[in-house]
C-alpha cells in the first residue's frame, strides 16, 4: 500500500487550515493528584480535579499513553477521582469502535460540495476506485475518507472538514477516536 503523504512528514504548521484551529485540544496532567484531562478549545490554569495549579501540558500522544495506562490500572486499583472520567472515555472509545465497524459508508453520504471536491482526487463514480467514508461521530459534518485510486494504485486518506479536504494519514482505519484532533 502506498500513501501519498506520510503522517511523519506532514507539516501541520504549513497546512493546518484556520477553520480547524478552534477545535484544537489541550492536554494536561496534574502533579498533585496525578490525573489527566483534556480541554477542547480551552486553556486550563488549574487541575480539573483538585484545583492544584501544579499542572503540566501534555502532548496528545503523552495524554493517551497515560490514559491508557490509567484505564488498565483502574481495573485493579481503588476508585479514584479520575475514574469516572476515564471510564467515560473508555465507553466513548468502545462506542466509537463499534460505530466505526458498523457504519461503513461509501461516498454517497458525503455532502454535495465534498463530492465536487473529491472529483479533484479521484473519479469516485468509477467502481474500480474504492472510497470508504466514516462520519466523525462527534463533529457533525466531518468525514474521514480512505481512497483507493485504481489508475495509479495509490491509497490515501482525506479529512473533510468545514468545506475543505486535508491530506492526512490516519493511524488506524477506521479511525477510532471522535476527536477532530485525532485526525492530525
Ligand atoms: Zn490535581
């Protein structure tokens, strides 16, 4: 499988469209109570759980790594203040995975303007080209696309969001997170 754009080399500073910036998520951890949390489009000055100001910014990778560990730990540890948060997140991920698995769509669910733009990338009406589409369950009107283009044997990912496509490469397919940010 060949990708037109590798995730590793994707230059977000150059290509991140202004329209998606307000969706950016901030990730934090607390030095005092050890909880992690995320804020959409918001900056935290204090711990969401204990109000401590000893908090640190996390990268998205760090956040999900810590969260994964915490969810695993929680199966045996006492109920902590963050457990509810974590289990909600876990349920979310499970829901999304099942959503993704059950809701495999083709290009026909795309809005008209997304179809028009899609024809710049691929002749979607040609059945030799394969287009899988997943709507973002959390962000209305946002769609993840994986396109196989027969004529040059290329597979690539697109993100339709607010009237434009971004060339991206999803870590997993179907995408399992509902956060728009995960697409990057
Ligand atoms: Zn705290």
